[in-house]
C-alpha cells in the first residue's frame, strides 16, 4: 500500500518547516591523481557556467584549481573546492557535463538514487518546507544556519575517501560512531529548537536504534526519535511510494514534534529543580548533628523497635518531595503549555506494539515491594495474594496500633479487607486501582469482607485453610483510601488515576456480504497491526471500555473497504460503507483519538463487540480482552540486555 498522500498531508498540517538531511552520499568524493584529467576537462569546458554558476565556484577559485591540476599540486585547496562545487551541481541536476570522467555517477550514483524518492516525497509536502541536504563535513555549519525542526541522519557515516560501505566490523563501528558524534554536535547547537531525529539506513538496523540513542548522552528523548529504512520509500512513474513503516515514523514525528519539544522542555525544568532540591537537602542533612536525632532515636525508634532505615525512607522521601516542589518552576511556560489540548492533536492511535512502561511506573508509585530491605513487622497496606492468584487481602490496621510500645501493641489482632485481582476485560476493573501483576490488572475490594487475624509470620496470612503470601506494601496514600472506604469515612483520601494502561488486545473485523440473498459475516483477514490499546473505564459516568487502534490498522481497513465491490454489499449498507471511505478524517478521529467504546454501535453504524461476533451490523470489530488473548508486552532491545 502507498501511504505517500497521507504523509504529505500530515507534514502540511504540522509545525515542521525546516528539515536537514545528513548523509555521506552528499559528501563529495576524493578524486585520485588518475582522475584529475577528467576534472580538468570539466573545468576547462566553455559550457561550464551553464551548470556551475559563479556563486558556486568563483572565477578566481576556478583558475586556481586549473593551475593546481596542471602543476600536479594534489593537496591544493582549490582542487578540493572545485570538486565540491562540481559535485553540488551534480547532486542538483545529475548531468554528465559536471561529472569528471563519470566518477560522481560511479561512486555516488546509487546512494543518491536511494535518497531521491524520500526527497521528492518531502518536496511535495508544501512550498513553505525548507529542505537542505548535506554531507558529514558541512553538516554542523548548515545546521547552525538552518536551525532545523527535523534532522534525518544517516545511521552510518563513511569517510569521503572510502568508495564503498563498511567492509569490516571495525569500519562499521567507526561509521556508526562518526554518525553519533556528529549528531551530538548538531543537537548542541546554540539557540537550537530541539529538533526531532529520524535515523536512516539502507540496512535494516531497526533493532539497533535504541542502542544508538542511548549513546547520545540523553540529548534526545524517545518522543523525538525514530528510524526510517530507506527502502520503505521508492520511486514509481506516478511519484514516490511510501511503504512499510514509513508512514508510522514520518507521520508520528511530524505530528508529535511540538508536543515532544514542550514536554522535553518541561522535563528539563523538572530535572533542574530536582537536582537543586537534592543538593540543598543533602547539604542540610550534612549539617545535622547526632543530637538533632537524639530524641527520635532514644524515645521513639528504640523503644518501639522501629528500624531507623524505615524512618529515613519516609523522612528523606517526604523531605525530597518538599524541596523539589519548591525548586521546580511549575509556573513557567514550559509547564503551562502542556495544558494546551492542541499539542496532542497530531498524536494518533495506539502503540504499534503494546508497552507496559506507564503501567509499571504507576504500579511503582502505588506499591513498595521492599525488595531491598526485609520487613520487620506488619504494616498498613501489606498486600497478600492467595494461591489462586486472584484473591487478595490487605492490612487496614493503622501502623500506630501495630507498633510495639512498652512490650505491647495497641491492637490485639490485625484487620484485613478482601479483594480480587481482575483482568482489564472485567467491567469492574478501574484504572484507579491498577496493579501490575504479570500484566496490568486492577484490584477491587469487597468492603464487607473484613477479617481479623492473629499476629504471626509476616510473610504469610492464614484465612481458614488458605495461606496467603506477602506480595508488596501499598503506599500510604492509596492504602489510606482503601482503609477509609472500609470504615465508611466520607473524608476519603483520593489517589491519582493512571494516565494510560497499555495492553494490546487482538482484533478481528467482519463485513456483512450478500451471498445470494442471504447475509454472510465475512472476516477481513490480513489487516496490518490488527490489535488495539484497551483502556479500562475510570468509574463514575465512565462505564464503558474504550479502545484505540493503530494508524496502520485504520489505513489498511479503509483501503480494504475502498476495494470492496458494491455488488457484494446489501443496498442498505452501501451508504455506511461510502461514509467510511469518504469521511476518513472523522473515522480516524474516532478510532485514533477519541477511542471506540464497546460493546455498542459506533461511527457510521459500525458495531464494536467484546470477545464474540454479534453479526447484526454491516461492519463489526471484535476485540478480545480475555486473559489468554492479551498480546505479549513489548520487551526491550535485545542488544541492550
């Protein structure tokens, strides 16, 4: 399929105005002594100025180059300048009149031809778009002048005197290192605009991209970093054809550029404040004396048997939170701009591969596993899981009643509340009760299931004949929220809901076709990226599950519907099909931004169902959110493990 038109439209609607293409194909080749005769022949031809204007190669430099060749002064700067000028003219029009003995075509013809379809595609993205192509040597100066919004960088940058790609592992590593060092310099240009970066290569090195980025000393975030396999864009008689993942990377980079810039600026502000806060807190702690802790140690921690490390965890954590909050410039434009809804308008669809990162981060905010330190006692929020991996119990007794004072506790038994671990397909699963247990899931609590237990082994909890095992400790704020629910306290302490839970669910699409006079729900197979990102309902008025689909899935689905013969559809369904293919903007908004709510009827009479086919509407999308059907979460780069 050809995604060129969609890419062009995406760039026209984006804030990308200046693009820098860096590739060793644009470095002029180094001519040998045997090739200087051809160079002299080109420089002395009477028609030279038809292809090489004086601003590209001045008369004085031209004459100096001719004299240097005649005198066989191979190291003369004028020869290098003349070769560069001729090569620039050759790159522009590919005419043999400026090609010394055909060396440019022999040495650079194929690499340039590989890049031509990409450049033609970018040229079609609007007259306002400024595109500069440059080799390794001139890249930094051109970057300072252009201040690009987007840099397309060659993954391997070979030296100009090499006539072919890397032939050894050592050369390959050197070429990659050359690309990395140059990109570092480009990203550090004073007054730069935080460009997005797309790596390019004629080799499929996609699995090595993240390792490349990690070598950039964190100068660019994953938000503004992608990879383009040059063969994804090729030339045809009708213009460039964009295939593979070309649409994903080019549309995503153009659409998310401003959001990525703004978020990265905000993260830098936060990092600056956090570093200042940490330094200030560390200096304050170094000024404390033993006597400052004497009361705490002597009359509280020692008598109550509380480990000093446990207290420091709370004390240092809360102190750091306070100083960071005071040091970060929350009111700066970098943070306020993140509230602008238009920033995310260009970001569409689900992740191409499901990711657990946000869910794991949020789980870390909610639970302390205490892997680095053994627990000394039971505590509020201790979570125990039954052997069935579904039933849970959580301690709701306040810590003040569990601590031993003068040889006894305030509580003679501990109280726990029962709950259940539910998969994302369960209508009772809410994002605010997220737990990452193998995969993102949710906890629900049975507020009437309150049981008391004898104090015993802190790693186990006995309920009848069932032994629950310790899993983690819920942090204070969410644990208190559950505690207050159980107690019926209206002054409930709320906890934040996660921004997203990335879980991939498999998707099937069925189209109602007319077989004879009878309807037949036919599966549309071979749809690319046939999976969805599923969101749990948040509760309250939000009770339906939503799903986002990938951009590639929507593109291929629309393309398949375009190719359906009208004679295969029922007359009443033809209008719905036509609405889908004529109103792709609305379809994309529904499936890539707003999300499809299911189960139920959605855009243009399409029906979204869960698990099984209903067979009522002309088009039905079936999302399988059962535990066995959830897609595997994407892992890390195997080269980095």
